[in-house]
C-alpha cells in the first residue's frame, strides 16, 4: 500500500478510515443527559450494546464459544457457572443457548502533562465482557469492550439528584 507520494496510511484520517473498513467497528453515540444547575449540557459516550454484540458474534471464533459454559464436575467452584445463583436462575436453566453479559466499571484520570495547570479530568468507563469467553481469555484486553464513558462529576450529578 505504498505510493510515490508517501504511505497510504500517512495521516490519522487515512489510518482511521482504513481501520474502520477492515475491522469490526461500532461507532459511539453521544447521549444528552440533561443540563446542570448552571445550564451546561451534560453528555456521555455510549457504544450501542446490541450492535456490539452482533459484531462480536459474527466472529466465527466467538460464535464457537457460545455454548462453552460448563459447570464443574467435581463440585469445586472455579467459575460463576459453579455458583448457586447461576445454577438456580430460571433464565439460564431454561435456555439452552444464552449470552452471558458481564458489566463492570473503572474510574481513571486523564491529564495533559504539557499543561502548566495540569487539570485532571476524572472519568468512569463501563465495560462489557462475555461470560461465554473461555476463562483463560476473560482477563485479556481484547475481549473487553467499552460501552459507556462518562465524566465522574456528571455521573455524581445524576446519581445524587
């Protein structure tokens, strides 16, 4: 992919478009949550879960693991499928094929090291992982998907209202 005027992927715009054309991509959506007491618009970034799951499950390797949820034969708890709640939940016991969605959140700070004021922006990310992914792959970064990104102060504002 090289031409005489330089590399075909020489700009951020070209690299982004190339990646979107060959990799599965679900675009984030800006969600307007409302306004605060000062009239500022408060938003978050949401990646539609249904579309993400559709893209995720179009991958033949992922589709092959849909029925990989197996309970321990020796009674030792090794996974959530060995727990009482999972084993006695009517949905999971009555549906042969199910997608187990695990959500969790993490807080982190963003800062600009070149800025003299060095103002920190505290963010909260909500992530999705599938319980159908084999245990040895669940802690890897690749199968973990970001589904919501919101500033901590916005989350606190709506949490306490």
